[in-house]
C-alpha cells in the first residue's frame, strides 16, 4: 500500500517563502503541486529524503549533477 499522506503544512509554507531561484525550491514547488512523494524523488536522485526536504526549503543547494535533472523535470512539467 502506498503512503499518500502528502506534504506537511510546514514544508509547503517553507517552500513558498524560499528563494525561487534555487533549483531545489523549484523542484519542491513542482513536486508539491503534483503531490509526488518525497520517497520517489529521493530514489530518483539517489539521495536521502532529508536531502530532498532541505532542497525543497532552500537550506541546501543541489549539486550540479542534480541541477541538470531538476531543470529537465521542471521544464518538461512531467513526473519522474
């Protein structure tokens, strides 16, 4: 059974006020809008869920290798 709890209000709010120029924040906005589970995002990028949350709220900046994937996903407006 898939976990479909969605995003916490804290993460959604933190993402909304974070710097929109950050690739991780852009990815967060996309994933929150599409309700893509953090677990799936973490698996796709080969990083921890904590890393994804830090990207989403702008605390950490994704590495260049991840930025390229993020740009493709966000520009294509499709899921992983």
